């Protein structure tokens, strides 16, 4: 059967057909849909884990028990999962274990542009890399075969374009898979004495994988004009084929770690000029140079950002087709927090109190933009809490009275708890604000341990944030409604003035959740509006200014935050009659 599928959906189909039984992931764009699509198969148990490390360790446990398992994440999530990843290379697996990681060249939704191939090389774990949706399904199935054949986890490297592309996928049937667990202390208990004996196994496995790479179906040569030979992978392959067609010979690499040797040397010997086209770092190019070759690569192609057909045309001195252009300058439209976003009022109160705000990863990071310009740092998941402690420890009383760390409920469960434990244990007088919007918002409304529902939307155990932070040694815990500016202002002042650590929980569900009932849109009475623009300070996209403030009724959710900024009662609850 053939079906048009997203790359992520096709990868999930590959999980199903390969007989995968267990999936534990953490949502992260562009990887999220793999797990969401896998959850639609009753044969696969799927869950959201609190973070990637926990998810990978859970998947390892399922593999150990004899069931094929999967853990999905984005590229920065692989950093979080690196601790078990590197040791898993030594232990190997029982049933197959595939780890999906989605890179984000171009940083469409990420804080860096790292290349996950480095993790594969450093951990000495094989990595397969599809270039379209059909290969996403096929390579996922092959990854399980490689995992079990070579006793290793396997990394499935996706990227934004492959994850979110659509192409025709031919589906197959599911094949159930199960193995028996056998106690093996020497293999699975990584004490130094056992690890010393497992390291030679890893090196021998790598040599065997190199031999496999020479003839495996993941790597292939497509002969064309032999004046130009191009080695490429992932989406670069698609761009090369669109630009060159049969005017170049192509070595497509699908097993990007370990890379073949003889296959590359033989290909190079058959072409007049050798090129390497790969996004981000020169992994394949460096490998070619180690083999004694001298390909053209990053000397003509960029190290940063996504490639495109025209970038490749330009690099090869080919004619670049002129595109359509608009003569008028178009104003930029940076992303902004949604109309009615519960975080907006809280950030306004922080700005009003001239707070230094250390931020985190989530949709609330948008508070760094105008007009709020509230957030001053964003590093990685949970860093707001840990860096707040260090900032206040060296900044002293002056810093403690004006500095806060903010993070979402999902981010707090992911990586914020240990930072808060550090604050409680080492006693910095720090105020942490948990923005509890009852969902994992930025990646598309996934459940988390605080929401009371699992991945499938079924009732599940939920963490009580107030009880949790108190149990960690925080005595001062306040809950505020971010739609109430006066309450936010009062509590922020109180907690910053206190002489002990504190937590403020800003609680109101995301305005985009389907179950949230909105109030009627507000209306600005032009006779009362004095054009002072006070309401514009919150940056609500439902508000604009045309001599007077104007509310867009198609966006306004009636939250009332803007009306609290108006000294002239210009905002009214009913639309003016014609």
C-alpha cells in the first residue's frame, strides 16, 4: 500500500513494521511527531518521559527485557541523553534499540546548530541517515537489524527537512519480535573491570561495521557524468540530484557512522574531480582527507545553515535562476506570544519591577522580544534555575532583590528540579518562577508529568508542584494568576524582598488549549481612548494602534490584561453596536 507521509510519520511506520513495542521520548521539534504517530498504533506502548535521559534509559530497560524499543529527541536532547548513550555503546543491547535524533540546520526552533554526527562518532555508535520519508521508514527497519546484528544501539538521524517533508511511502506488515532476557553481569554491569573488557568489543564492532558499510543497502553509487563525483547525505542528496541530475556521479551515504573506506576510494578513482556536499560540519570531507583524498567541500560550501538548490548552484558556479522579488520593503514579523498568553501579564509585572530575568527554553522565551524585552538569558533546559543560583551567590544582596529565574512546568520537570535542589541546599536567596500553563506548549501541546494525562490523553499520575517544591526545602511558595497584574506585582515584590529562597507558580492554562473557554473579545471605545499607548506595552498581537488603540476581535480572548493598563476605562466588554 502506498501513502503520502511526513518523514516523521514514516519513521513511526518503520517502528511499527519492525515490531517495536516500547517508545519513550521527550518532545522536541523537529522530532516530536515520530512519537505522536507511533502512539496511534495499539501494538506500541508510547510515553512522554520527563527528559531525554530518562527516556533513553527506559528504552534501554525495554530492550534488556527483550522488546524492540525506541527513544526520540531533537539534537540538543541528545546532549541530555549522552550519559547513558556513551555507556550503552559498551553494554550493547538485547532486543534492538533505535534512538531517533532530529537536527535543526538553520535553527528554525533551536538554540544551536550542532551536528549530531559528532555524538555518533564519539560514542562509537552507528548512525543511519535517511534523505526522504520513504527512506525514513526503510532505514528505521534496517536500524533494528543492524542493532541486533552488531549488538549496539543505533542512531536514526533525521533533520527538519526530512522530518517535515512529504513523499510517497510503500508500507508493509508488522513483524512481531521478542527475545528472552538473560542475566549477564559482565556485559551489563559497567564497573571499571567489566568496562575494560567491553571496550575492545566496541572497537572490533566498529571494524565490522566499516566492512558492512562497504556493501550495505544504506550506501549506494549512482553513476552519471564521471567528470564530477559528489559524495553527499541526507537532504544534500536531494539538492544535488535536482541540480545535477545525470551530469554528475553521486555516492549517497546513508550509514554516516562508521563511514566506508574502500567504497569511497573506489568512487574517487572513477571520477575526475571529487566533491563533498554535506550540511553543517565537514564530517564526510574530513574522513575523505584521512583516506588521502583531497575533495572540494567546505572551501566552497557554507559551514552554517541549511543548503538549498541555489546555494549548491552558486557554489559550483552555475547559473542561479532569478526568483520573484517585491520592490517594497516588507516589515519583519518576529514570532510573538499568542493573544491571551498567560505568560504575558507575569512578564509585564517583572519588567515593571525592573527585574533581571534569567530565562529558559519554551514559548515564554519570546518575552525576550520587543516590547517586553524581559528575558536576558536563554541557555538550555533548566539553566535558568541553576544560573540564577550562581548569579545571586556572587551578586550578593543587590542581585537577590531584583533577579529571578523563569521556566515552564514541563521544563521544570525536565531539568529544573536539580537546580532548585541546589538553591535549597546551598541557600542562595533566589526567586524561581514556574510558568505553569498546564501543557508542554512550544512543541505542540504534549502532556507532561504535571498535567495528569499521558501521551494518549488518558488519566495519569500527576506531580503537585507546590508539594514538590516544598519537599525540596522551599518554604515560601506562592501561586498567582498571571491575568491579575496587581496580584503578580504584589507577590513579586514580596518574594524578592524575602530573605530565603522562594518559588512563585504562575498558573493559568495555555490560551490555545481546546478546553479553555474564552471570554468575549474586548472593544476599545474611541471616545474614551486618549492615545497614551499604555496598553501597547504588553505586546499583545490582538492590539494595534491607529490614532487610537484597536482590538482585533478575531484574536482577542478577553483576558483583560490590556484593560488593567488603561487609566481611562477605554476597554469595554461588549462590541459597539453599529
